[in-house]
């Protein structure tokens, strides 16, 4: 528990500084590094399923994706940046199966080619694409505020699910997949996320102005006055994000359970691996990205 808290105390300020203040190209590089570490953990997990994934080609392809995001981060308008990202996203998603299936043709065992390719394609789509959406979200209207909202909502839900589930949880949520998760923890997670989301948007202008005054954001990265969405929209969006985050956590538990391991890695003391920490974001980030992109294109 002490290691878990100490790691959080160190990492949370760094993550918040990155999403609020760092240039988008720096955020792309850092997110790319985190994605590569997570992909490494995921590919190691797939070996427990009898699959020998294409590790280096997967890392190189994913690194090129984030390099492209860093190079195209030029301070464009939100609409232009969304358009650029959609082009990169569509191209990467369309070409990735062909890249790895072509690479599989060089293997000696043809029966291993498709499973290895499928693992690499899934690693890219499951990890790199959502992390790329986090980067591009930063370029959109009120991007820093939206990223802050996403992280706080996910973190609040995770914390309350853990402590409430541990203290009063009695009814198991998915015993075959994650024996320690309970319905009580899931409900507490949802309530905590909605409360945090409501508070953030209820005081969006004050929070944005405070961050602006201390130099943590520039004006386009905050949310002010009439820009704040209706509270009914905020509550519905937060509910959807929380459900997505909890599903992301369960999906990772499914993968680990099938692989017969407790944690995806040991890089973060008290927390396990990178995949253990960002599993919820991998499902929640695309949802918030699509909402933000939809608003930009209206």
C-alpha cells in the first residue's frame, strides 16, 4: 500500500504537468514511450497463449505512428488537427494488418504467421491508437481541460472502486475474470466519477482561469462561460466514460487471467505494469475523443 501511494504521489504531478503544460509534440513522444512499454508487456502476455508475436516490427510501427503525431503537431485549428489525425488514423488502421501479414510470409512456420500477425495488429489497435487519441485530444478545443477531466474521472472511479470494494464489497462483479471486483465497488466508482465530473464542469471557468493565471495552460486550452456543455450532457458523458473505464479494467483482467499472471509487469512499484495503470484509459480515451471531435465538427 505504501509503495502504491508513493508511486502515485510521484507520478500524478508529472502526468498533470505534461497534459496541461507540455507542447503537443512532447506529449506525443511521452505517450509514445508509454505505449511502447505497454505494448512490450502485452506482447509478453500473448506468449503465454502460445503465440510468438512480432515484437520489433510492432514496436517500430507504433513508434512511427507517434512520430507522425509529433511531426504534425503544428498548432493548427482544432478542425484541421482533427482532420489530419483522422487521415493518419485511417491510414495506420488500414495498413497495419497488411504490414504484419506481409512480415509473416518470411517465417519458417506458416501456421504461426497469422496468430503472430493478429497479436501485433491487436497490440497496435488496443494500445497505440487510444494513446494517440489522448495526444490528439490535447490539440482540440479545451484540450487540456478535457484531458484533466478524463484523468480525474478515471482516477476517482478507480480509487473508490478499490477502497469501497475492499471494505464493504460483498457481491462479486465478475468472479471468473477478477475475483476481487464487486458490484459495490463498481457503483462507488460510478458515483465518484459523476461527482468529480460534475464538480469540474460546474466550476470549469474558475478552474480554467486559475490554471491560466499560474501559467499551466494557455487560454484556448481552458473552458469558459457558454463553452461549458449542459450538465445533463456532462453527467451522461461521465457515466459512459466510467463504464468504459471499468470495462477496460475487466478486459485487461481477462487477458491476464488467461495468461495466468497477476500483473502485466513490475515497472511501477505497488501498481504492477504500465498496462495495469492505463487499461481503463484505453477504453475511455476513444470515447472522449469522439465526443470532442464531434463538437469540433458541428
